[in-house]
């Protein structure tokens, strides 16, 4: 989209509305009345089957398999060889040095580059095969093992980044340098909203449970709209009584008074837009109107009183506790039921430079059952086939130990050359294991999948050709997958 043309179109719309409508409040009211025509019984507004509002008229490029996405990001890089990439041969290599022929001169972080040795640390966890594919799953992921036929495991992911900040930025925005739109913002911009009473793109940060698990810093740049309009940025939801800060009206301010204030503020912003012609001003008006509608929709969505007891028999009691990953994942299900396009949950604590055998079981307990329960809920509600679920981190971990190694204790450093994630629903072929690494889980030996391939595949599932989905920025046609080649991983597409 050309921002100059966008500004011209915005001005044309303003002139039209100035002649026809009676203020911003009238526009909001007409929008809400239009949505009532698509109301779904049992939900407050149009949700799973409602039409999109906004988005680009050219999208999707072809029939989509997915309409919504829940992205579960395990922040800090889960060690693939302890979870989903079984390497039994390593037991014979305990405390032997990683062969230089395997490392092949690959770069190391400053945290282990000074080590005198790189001793092999076999996983302390047992693995078993599951499902039609015979996928090997760690004992600390028993619920993932139960749904292995619903997911596609990609064991051959690789990236260019070796540290967390650029690594997370890369997988979320397509570039290691901050300032680009994240993937959720791209979807909000390109495909629009399916429920104008809730944000198109929602972000939650979930608590870790183990006090010794490593924590990485997190910032709003990971759900930023970058050079897109700020209306496409992710809206953060918190646990507790106030899911969105500053959403409640102050004491003594009624809904009627709030409506009058917004109408007056909208008129001031409209006057500013007449003088400056900035699309940012229109985005500000839209954000205020969204906040007004969210005052009713967010409390209803966050209230679990309507959930039957069978929900918590499946999810566990921690799903009732705001801030827990289980609660965030349940909220994600409730959000997509109501038509939210893209939900991102960040779960920290996976930065296992030390105490991995102690920390990993707790990390797995935080997310394993909830991910399984999420899949089961989506299937029961008829949403699974059109909801893409993603689980994974930003890169992998080393087979050698960082620091002290004992038979029961080790740490693992960052490793960008191979890692594992899984995808499910939304056009993904379940029961698939794609890609293969060497016996050290250090190098890919079959079917490599780069971050750009992963992003191209996500877009493909939503009916988007990643090469044609661009935004003109500083004279360049920017896209999520960047300028280097990327391919759709059709082996995991149903």
C-alpha cells in the first residue's frame, strides 16, 4: 500500500463523512448496528463466522485455510533435545567433547566461547514414541504426546540470530533490527477485524512458575506496528481486574458523559486532520472509539463465570488464576471465539543456561496441559480447522553443557543452527514430523526450514502470497519475509 495514496483516500473518506454523518459517535453507532446483523447466539458480537472489517481489498490472494492464529511463544529458547528432538546416541557421549567436525567453526556466544571444553550433556529425560508418525516426545510433555496426531512437528528450523533480542525480533518481525511490524500487525493490516468491539491483535505475557528459570526482557516492540499505522499494533491484556490499563471510566463519569467527551475529542481531531492531513490523526480517532467499545466487550470476555466446570476439569484449576499461562491460553480461546484475528502469548523462563533438569519440568508443566486443552476446546467448538496454533521459541540450545556438568545437572547455551517447533489446526497436516538433525542435534541433515520459510508458510495458510503482500516504506516494497528467498513448507500443509 502506498502511504500517499492512503492519505488521499483517507481525506476523501473524511469529506464524505463530513457531508453525510453527524460526528464520530454516529459513525461508531452505525458500525455497531451493522455488526448486529452478524450476531452469533451465545456470544455478545459477531465472532467466528462474522465478516472482516477493514483489511486490504486485494487479500486474501487465494482461498485461506486459516482465519485466526494463536501463537504461543516460549521466550528464551526451549532446548530441542530435551523436549522434541530425541538423541539417544548422546548417552554414549556423556562428558566427551563435541567434535570440531560437528561444530564446523560455527560461532559461539560469549557465554561459552571461553570454555576450555564443550562436554556433551545427554538429556536426563526419557522419551517414548507416540501417534501415527511415531514421534519421540519427552516424558515432561505428556499432554503434547496425547495430541501428537493433531500437530506438525518441525525439527529443522534455523535462524540467523544467536542472541535473544535479535532472535525474538527476527522471528516476530522478519528482521533482527527493531522498527518493523510484527507478524500480528501484518495480519491486522492485511486482513482486518472480525469483531470491531475487540482488538484485531491481542498480546498477553504469562508468568513462569520456577524461581530459578532464566528470564529475558520483553518490550512492546515485539507487538509493534512498526511503520504501519499504530492502530495495527497489538493490544496488551493483563491478568487481574483491569485487563487493559486506563480502560475503565473514572468515578462519576457515566457512559453518556464518556460518549459526549469522545464526540468532542473526535471533532477536535477531525479539525486537526483538516489542517495537517495526517493518517495518524484518523488512527487516533479509531483507537479512542475502540477503547469505548472495549469497555463493554473486554470485561465480558475476561469473566470466566460463564465457563462450565468441565472447562476447568480439562484445563486445571490454574486456568482460573490471572497471569498464569493456563489462564492466558483459555483467554486466547475466548478471544478467537469472539473473532479476534491474532493472539500472541509470551511465556518466559526458557533461558536454561543452568539448572536445566530442575527448571524444564516446571516450564513444561506451565504450558503442556494448557496447549493440549486449547486444541481440544477448539476442536469441540468447530474452530480448530480455521485456527492456526503455533508453539515454539526463537532458536535452539546446544548439546554441550554451559558451565559445570554432572549426570543430573547441566545448562545449555544458545544455538541458532537447529531448533524445533510445532503447528496445528488452520490447514496444518497433523501427525507429521518434518526435518531431521544430526545425532548431536547441532546441524540439519534433512529439509531445513528457515525463519523466512516459516513466515511464508503462516501467510500461505491465511491465503496470502508472501511475495505479493507488501507495504511501500521509504521507497521500498517491504514485506514480512524480507528480500531473500523464502518458500512455503508444503510438507506440513494439509
